């Protein structure tokens, strides 16, 4: 007899805790868009850090950074309404929850000014550093929530709310502003 094995994901955690499945599905779609755009932004910078000069010209790299920042900013800006609605509906049973994802690790704390100089890209290294940090933490948070779902150790509603609230505050504040400036 064969078995179909299905593993839970971070999206399943959101659906399982949702008051309205439609709200969770809307949030999941937007989080997927944010995940894709964040990965593209971070991987672009990581390739440059390894010395992969793609695109091949400084102007092309400048345009690539602007496009990646624009896509990430658009995705994050679209997160505000579905995440706000989901948090409103989640209504944890207690106000004290702890965030389910950790602080930035050493891998996220990089100085991007030498990489940008080597790539011939003229952008605020401080903004790039801050955006990379926020997006990397966001990606790690989603991965951690997915890992917790797979091992069936998901956070309770209060902690889920606290973590999502923290992500919202970090991503929709300074990160969107910095991405908008990088895309300009």
C-alpha cells in the first residue's frame, strides 16, 4: 500500500489559525509574492558579493538593483491590508505572546558598501544593508514557521500574532521606505 505524504507549510499554519479562510488565503498569496521578491533582491546582492557580475555592466547592475527593489517594495506595500486584516481576525486568547522567529544572525549582518562599489552600483549602502537585513529576517521567519509546521510544533495563537505583528512593524515601516528610495 502506498501512502501520499503531505508536509505542512507556513501557509497551513495561517489557514489553521484563521477566523476566515479567505483572509488567510489573501495573506498567503501576498506573503508568497513578498517571499519571491525578497529572495530575488537578496540573491542579487549575494551573487555580487561572490563576485558574479551579472548583469555584465555597471548600468545593468544599477537597473537590476532598482528593479529588484521596486518588486520587493510593491510586494511589501501590498502586504499591509491582508496582514492587518489577518491580525485583526486572529484575536489571540491572551495579549502576551512571544515572537516565533529569532533575531538577525551573523549571516544577515553584512556590510554592502564594498560590494556595491565593486559592482559599480551607486546606492546608499546603509539602505541596502538595512533592507537586506529585514528581508533576510523575513525569509528566515517564514522558513522557521514552515519548519515548525513540518515537525508539528507551531506557535500558539498569541505567539503567531506577536510574530506577525513584529514582521509587519519591521517590513512595512522602514524597509518599504528604504526599498522605495532604492527603486527611485
